[in-house]
């Protein structure tokens, strides 16, 4: 499918087709799962790279596995506006989370290139490889590398098979020793502006295709391990048990209760493992995850502290050993007011009502906020559904968002 050159007519269908094509790169025939540095990530990265080149960009895979497309400015030495999003997915994912924010800017640059138009600044489109943090107990390594904030200690973390991040990078064809050099200099970067599906119901309720993001909620992720005593399901009286799963169940109910009691606070237990996992054995060990978020860091930190106290009391009463390991923490970040205004103006120039909304989901933009001013353009998704194969967008909304984003790109103040 070739992109119509004038004013992005047909771009929505082109963008959707590109993202739907990338959805074929999955470790599983039946559902979309593409984890960091997997063979499917490599295949998708190569497809992204060729799409970037076809749109008139130079493109390469960097030392941390990001795909970096670059569209030079009208004048050499100009600063760079970075856009992009992630191409890794959760398990049994929807196709548009992250990926839309790579395909849509590629369509916009293809349009600029078809007109032979260069802007007063360069544009980089980056397809980050590790935003979901599914394979390794870390995340945002791609965007943190660009921001220069990556902690190279993470090269030693291992996945469920025991493969270290370092070895996975080498197998992917990357050179871990070159990661530090990928960091961008603050003085070279104008801004980072990410296009992403909303993953929530606000735009659909407002009957709008796009919206301007005000801030991104902070998040803390933990792994909790409970050790009790495995035993015979038939012989151990209830009052003598140290049942790790019953303890976890009480803790998970307490977590849900605490979050439900406070506006804006959300807490999720998404993963749980029980050992030894036999029907007639009292569970001796349970490991479960905790993802907790709020718009304000103080609110999230207070909830974490309160829950740690509560869970310790439950463990103590039940004679369970409790270990809580912090896996990841990223503070809430505010979007740049000037960039938000410029996104609003572009939305209005495209004949749409400008609406502002917060992001409950985390994004690579959080990491890039350490490097430069950030902003996000949200795109309506069907039913606000995400992290679910039912995730959807319409070609019309993708086209409206592309028009807004291209309008924004052509009118950004280069002296920002
Ligand atoms: O968890 C998040 O908010 C993002 O999808 N990684
Ligand atoms: Mn996601
Ligand atoms: Mn995402």
C-alpha cells in the first residue's frame, strides 16, 4: 500500500495496515506476544527499519536494540525533535499499544519526504524495545539509554530462562559496551513527543479522536515472596498451618481494599506463582507481583508504606516470612506546558476540540523527561480497552491523529 502524498489522505488505513502487519511478529501463533530482544522483536525491528527508510529516513538498530530513524533538518547542526514509542508488547497484547506511536510518525515523515520538505529541526523516530518489562525484571531500558539515565548494572539481570540482559543483547547483535554512547546530549534535543493510544475511556466518552496529555502517573512495581510450610492437605489442622497461599489471598484482598478506598490510586496483582502447586499439599511458598500507581508521588509513596506495614502484620500473624523486592519505580512526570499548548493549537487547526487528560499508563516519555521537555498525543481506542487482544483503533482516528501530529511537527517553535 503506498501512502497518498497529499495531506495524508489514506494515511489512517496505511498506518493501521502497518501496525497490523507488525502484529504478525509474535512468539505465539494464536496471540500477540513480542518481548524484548526476542527473535520476534528482531524481525519486527527490521520491518520498522525498512519502513523508516522507505519514508526517507536513515535507520539503524542501536546498542540497546532500539530502532532509530532520522530525518535530517533543512540546515545541518539543528536540534532534534524525538518521537516514537515501544514495539515490545505485553502477553496476549493488543496491536496498537506502543506500535501506533512508531507507525504514525513514519507516515507523517513519508508525507514530508514526498513533498521534499525539511523542517528547521531534525526528527528522530525511535522504536523502543523494552517498555513493557515482560522478559526482564527491568523496563524502559531503551528510553533510559537515550536519556542517558540507564544503570548498566541491569545488564546482569536474567530472564526466566536465566539468560542475562547482556547475553540477550549480544545474541540480538548489539554491543553492550556501546550503550553509554547512545545517550543524547540535552543541548541537541528540542523535545520528546509521543503518540500513543489512550488505553482508557475518556476520549471515547468525549467523542474525540485525540487528546493532549497533561501528566503521566508514577508507578512502583514489586515482587513479593511469602514462605510458610508445605504440608499434607489431609493431616494438618487449620490452626497449625502456615499456608502461604491463604496468606497471599488475605494480602491481595487488603491491597485491593486500600486502593479502592482512595481516588486516583490503583494497585494490581498481575502475576502469582504457588509452590509446590499440588492439589493435596498446603502451599509452602508464593510469589506475587504488585503494580501500584497514582498521579502524585507522595500519594503513591504513602500507599506503599501503609501496605508494607499491613502485609507485614498479616505475615507475622500467620507465621509467614515476607520478602518485598522493588523491581522498578518511575515518578509521576508532568508534560511541558508549551508543548501542550502547541499540541492543542494543532488539534484546533485540524478542526477538533482540544481536550486535556492525564495518563494512568506509563510510557517511554517518563524516561525521556530526564533529557528534555515531553508531551504526548493520545488517540482514542475502542472501549478504552488495552493490554487485551480486543484493543482497537479506527483508520479515521489514525488519520485524524496523523494530520494533527504532522500539523504539530510543521509548526513547532524550533527555539522552544
Ligand atoms: O504498565 C504500563 O503502564 C505500560 O503499559 N508499560
Ligand atoms: Mn502497555
Ligand atoms: Mn504503551
